[in-house]
């Protein structure tokens, strides 16, 4: 097991730029033409992958008007679950065209399957990876089928407890998966910043060092994603739409093209800025022309004369001048000069008795 794996030739690990996924979800609004336009727009933003969802209403729920199957809060309050999924699903006969379009655009396409039949279907299309959605994290029959493909498995934790994460991760490995990513996720749409709890990304990285940590972001804007990268996220997933004004089941919390472009740019900048552990004084001072605090003379000093703050001063001076560091002032003050020293010269250690 390792915290690095490859999807479609792209390595994903802490040592590589964040892997950005544009989630199309139901923002195609029932139009194949719009779905293709979404893919074209996503590819232009610089994302690494476009993710689809492979389900039917019947594979997710039952067709019933029972009150408990009507959503009471959130973005879809008042909607019947079965009808919502009917509206939002991506028709399976679109998938060959969407996978083909991804190859033409040079952007990876994979999907979230929601039942075993969906995995079988995606396998025939050559899907390079699988995403397990938050509510399916504990659907072990689905997880087992995806794991048995031997392809990378990306899993969102939105509705899973810490214990369920540990149990499902163990089960996924036992089912044959060698490349696993766990994405911190808040299952609110949109998720307010005070509920983002980005520190969970860091906890995933520390608690499960052999998985790739990431963040499935339902907040508005890019700030949470950038903070997640600073906390170790190697994968960022964000819902994508052409224009929130166009509507659609996920449009209210989806990024528009300009926002996704900025996310890709900022994510790379944030990752580059992490660098390694290096304090300023360990850089090459001479090459960078850095000035350091040193002891220099402010008067002519004769051999045998006592060195004091009357004739020397702590100043910024070129780092290669050879002057004693201001940290060494106790080795100079009160001692005598070993030789004549002119005004405005570095105080050399050899000039102090």
C-alpha cells in the first residue's frame, strides 16, 4: 500500500500537483449537447478529470410517495427522492459519447457507480478509476465490486463515521483494492465554511498514511479547497456548471468556468508554495544577495584600543563581507583590537584579541 497511485497516466501523491476533478453530476439538465459543452468548458479550465455519475432512479431508491422519501431541508427541500434522481441521472446511452469526448479533449473521464450493474457497465467502457459517493461509502457490495477491478478507488466520507471509515477501508483492501483515496466531504449543498472542518484532511493523512487524502468540496468559492491543499489534500473534487443561472439540480453550489480556472491556478500555486522545511538562513545567501546583521566599525580603531558601542555598530551588511555576526557581540565588546581597523570596515574575528 502507498499514498501514491496513477490514473490514466497521471500520478497522484503529495509529491505531485493536486488532482482536480470537475463533477458534472446532473448539471447537464437532461441534454447530451449540454453535457458535451460542460466537458469542453471543463477541459479548458485545466482540470485533470471530469467525473460523471452512473445510476438510475431505480438503482438508488424506490418509486414511492411515502412522506419519508420527500426531502425536508436543504437545496432539494420538498422534492420526492425518486423524481429528483430521475431528473438528475445521466442516461447510460450517453456514456460512450462522453468517454470518447474526454479522449478527444485530453481530459480523463471516470464515474461514480451506484450499484454493481453500473460498475459492470463502466468496465466495458474502460473506466480508469471509480469514485464511491458519500452515501455509498457503506454499500459494501458496491465497494467490493469496484475494488475487484483493481483500479484506483476514490471514496468520499460525507455520511460515514470514523469507525465506518476504518471498517470500509479495511474491507476495500481485503476486496483487492491497492490504490485508495479518502476524500473528506461535508454532505451539505452548499456547505457553509464553519462546517467545512478542513482539519479532517490532515487527520486522514496522519491516520491512514497508505491512502491518498483529498477533499470533495461543496463550499462556495475556492478558499476551502486551497486550505485543504495546505493540510495535505492531493485530490480536489468540485461540482461544475456552465452558468448557475441556467439552473439544474446541483447548480447552486457548482463552480462556473472562470471559478474552476482560478481553482486550478490557485491549487497549483498553493501546492508549489508548500515546498519543504527550510529556514531562511539555510538558503544560499550569497546567490540571493541577502544582507545580514553584522558588527562594523563606525570610527577608526587603533591596535590595543577597547572595542565598544562607541566605535562599532550592528548593521545590515553584505552576507559575504566576513564581519562578525551580531550574535557574537559579547565576543567583541570590552575586548581590545588586535590591529588597526579603519572606519566603515567589517569587524573580523581575527581583529579581536
